[in-house]
């Protein structure tokens, strides 16, 4: 009789891999009732589905895991038989070896066989995660499909949310030293806030103003493969890094306005999603869980790749975190109360942002022509913020911080928004209103500045860039 493990042994060297490689001998006799599912982070994440049969583990690789929904079949690639000892294997297969990467046991239990042929297998699984009737059927060669035959034993308790508006931080000072043990401190990242939804192989990326931007950042579609069949909602920041490895809003600007970036742009200006909160996971809403509980679940996801990762959080020493952020050229830190729940769309005292520089979102209400090299084009922008009653109040003008390309792009955009009257609800000083080109206040930008004057004007503002992820109606004076 042919040795069923010949193909397995040929692919493995017992001196180089911790996997079990039994010598050639008569196969052990078992009860043909053990199954194991192993999560395998190899070149591509997949799940190895193995059923004990005639002394070996008959095996399939599932790129998207075991299906929960009877309406969705998943690909199952038939692989070589594995020894029975593999049912308890977990560890690190060295890089360069066949299947190199980490292996963990996702689930293990017993099964009942209802049918077994060369083209179809039907089993009932009794595991802690995988439970119920499944069918595997061949579609051609080593290509099979796996189908759930009955409703899931544990349906999702909480439906996946369609839209979660991100929780916001309030500007302020760090918590007092004697209270710091109640807080965690995260770096403040210079990017675009986005909530990412991963649902059975589809990915949505939604900004604060409810814009879907996955086509702008197609790298993030790879999260579908990473999570397989799991449903996940993450909160985080999309950032681009400069040549020194620091988050750069200026660099990110090259991507923010491009609907479908070219391969060249993707290669030149890659982005990374920094996931700092977990809102929903596999049928369970985490909104009512504490920060500590959400953070532990987030870190358990293993997000650690060039295009997505979980940045570190620091507990108990806000001053050290703030100093570290300054040393790294970052904006500042966000202090988050460790017992706080997630409050969608709310700006409260549970999250506090402390910055090294003062920044302000502004609404563009007009522009004035420049002189010299800027003659005939934009010399400065007339900007404003909303008060508590929703009125757009004039906050001054900004004429520095622009590149030539920024000015050209702004001129083309603002000319389409021109109007005859001022959009500001208060009176604009004559020196600024004279010869101004007024525009409909639809664009949001961001500036850095030194202080607010006694007449509610921004002192020494400098332009940072447009913020298409922000809604003009949300722009108010930062406290």
C-alpha cells in the first residue's frame, strides 16, 4: 500500500522545521472522529481544515476560513495528508521552509461522518467555535468548496453596524499626575480619521464626514484577506510617512484628492492604517466595553503589517508620552480614560488631546488676488469658523504655507464656487472685503497659528492643506 505521508515528508526536513515528521511505519489506527482547524499566517493568511481519516489528517486550506453563513461557500484547496500528530501542532515554521509562518490552533474537537467519497465529504463538527453540518465538494482538481448546511449554532448576537461616527477628543491639558494611572496615552497622528468595516471579504473605509474612500486608499482592501470570514469595525487614522519615517500631512495630501491612484502613486506615496480602537468583532459590539477591554481585544487581532498596524499605548505617564511625541516630531498625544466606553460621534472629557502646536480647522469663504509672483492668482484665503449658533464668523486670512501646486489647485476649485456676496454672517473688515472673490463655503482647510487675538482673529496662521474628510458645518473654534 502506498505511504499516504510521502508527499508530506518530501516537503519537510525534520532538522529545519518543528513540525512532526514521523518515520515511515504502519499508520496508527484512530477513531476517525478528530478534526482540527489551524490558523496559518504564511505568505498569505489561511485556515487549515483537517479531518482524521484512515490514520492521517485529510487536509484542505481555506483562504477565508470556515463559512458561518449557509448562503456563502468558501474556497477549500485540497492539500497533502498530514500525520495525526499534526492535530496538536502549533508553532513557528521557519521562513524559507514550506508553509513558513506561525501556526495556531483555531479550533479542535470531534466530528461525525455522514458521507465520504472522492468528490464529496459531509461531516458534523463538534468544536468550541466550529459547530454544525458542513459539506466539502470538489469543483475540479484540488479545488473544492466548503458549505455550511445548517444555520450557525451561535448566530451573531449584535448586528454589524452600518455606520459608526468616530468618538472625538477635546483639546486640553494632560490629566493631573496623581490621576495618570486612570489614563492611557496614545500618540496623535497627522492623518485622516477613518472607520474601517470588514464584512466577509468586503472592506469599506469611511471618513468623519461619511465619505467612502476605499478607492482612494485601495491598499486597505487587503484587510479582507487578513480577517478572512471575520466581521470587524476598526477606528483609526490613515497616515503617510515622510523620508524620515514621520507621519506627514503634506505627503498624505498627494493621496487625499485622488479617487483612483495609479500604481506609480501607490508605490511613491503608500499609506498605513493605524488602528487604535476596536468597535465590533465577530458578532459582538464593543461600544459599551471599557477602553482597557477594547484595547486588549484590538491587540489580540495581530495587526502588524506595512499597510496596517496597531500603534502602542502608554499607561500612567502622560508627560513622558508627550515628550516622546515631541522628540519624534508628532503633533502631541491623546489621553484616554481607561474605564471609558466608546461614545460614537461625541466629543467628551473621556478623550483629551494635548498638542505641541495649535491647529484650527477653517472654512474658506473667499480669496484675494496676490502680487508679484502671485499676481493674477490667489494671494490669501479669507477664512472663518462657526459659533455656537451655527453662524460662520470671519477669522482672518492666511497667505503662507502654500506650494505653487496648492495655489493652482485651489484657484481651479474656488472659481467653480464663486458667488457675489460674502458668506460670512458678520462684517468683514473693509481692508479684506475690498476686491475679495467670495465663494460658497463648502471647503474645509487646516492651519497652524500662534494664538487667537482679542478680536477673534487667528494670529500668524499658516496653511497646512484641504480637509475633504471634514464637514464645513462641524468647523468650530477649538477650545
